[in-house]
C-alpha cells in the first residue's frame, strides 16, 4: 500500500486525470446505455473530479488537506470586481454574439419567456449544486495548483482546459444531451479559453473556489438560458462561433494585462493560500 501511495504521490496530476475519467466515463457510459436512468448517471458522472480530488487529498494530506480545500470554498474576502466578473463575465461574450448573429441574418432563436425570470435563480442553483460542486474541487481545487508548480499559468490553463473539454466526450453519445449539437473542436476552444479565465480568477483571489464556482455556475446558466447554443438557435452555429471568438479576445486582454507567467500582477496571489501540495510519506 505504501508503494502504491508513493507512486500516486509522484504522479498526482496524472492519477487525478486517469481516475476522474474512469469514474465519470463509467457513469456516462451507463447513461448512454440505460435511458431510463439517464439523468441519475449523468449527475453521478459530473461528480468525478470532486470525488477523485477529495479522495487523493485525503490520501496525501488527511483531514488537514480536506479542511484546507473546504476553506477555499468559503474564501469570500476578495476584490468585489472579481464577483462582478464571475457573475456577468460570460454575458460579455454571449450577449454581443447573439445580437451579431441576429444582425447577420440569424433566425429561429429560442428566447425564454421574460415572465419566467425566476428561472435564472432556479437554473443557477441547480447548476451550482449538481454540476459545479462535482467539478471545481477537482479541476481547480486539486489539479490547477499542481500543474502550476511545473508550468506557467497560461500553459497550465490551456492543458487543464483541453483535458477538461475531453472529459466531456462521452456526453456526445448520450441520447438527448445538448452536447450532441456542438462541434467538439469549438467546444474544446471554449473550455480552453474559459480555463484561462478560471486560472486568472483563482490566482488573483488567493485560490478562492467560491469565485471560480460562481463563475462556473453563472457561465453555464448564461449559456443555458440565452439562445447561443445551436439547440436554441435553430441549428445556427454563428452565435456560438462569435461568442468563442470574443472569449479569446478577453483571454488575450487578460494575458497581456496580467502576464502569462502568473496571470496575476502579484506573484504572492499564486501561492494558493500557503498550501503545500508536495507528497509526504
């Protein structure tokens, strides 16, 4: 057992990726094969990153590591501007993309009934508890700080964003899942772009998983309620393409303004709250 822990400790990121893919893909494979239990298996699969991340943290750091990671979930004392970006940042690319698509002749966009404004909060809450909580403790809580030990922030973000995007691949084979209407290459460009912004938020808030979680939930809510995905635009892919293009404009601005090494003007912000993630025997 000790040698196995030692092996995992020496390959923490790889171990996390492998176990996360196995966990999630098992349940998503079941979702594709057993339609009557589709929703249950989809939800279970979403919790792969968090379940695996917490298990590895406990293996390496015990209860102290678990306390540390959960303290990041309630790290709320950050610059208020990061709250504003976390909640409305995705709308900065989605809303202009929709209007641009309409101006260029797009029709058939499926808008939600304005009288059902409360669905914003219902959707946000659902995404937060049944998706974000299953992911962020793994992707940003476990993987990101470890990857950044060996690579600059920009490269770390792009690698994690690519893996994060590929993690979704089985969803293209689940009947009725919205991913089937998306182009995988465009989706990967989107996850890689968003990943840079997650890292930027994370590194500038001392590793606050609260902020990255809010950004994740708000992003999915925005993409789900506004007609930008092909399933809500009558198959028109132009709004999606424009939104991804605008996303990368923001990524470029952030990278130039904060620097690719740390994606932060203050190197101290990249120390992840003083965590030491090195494996200990």
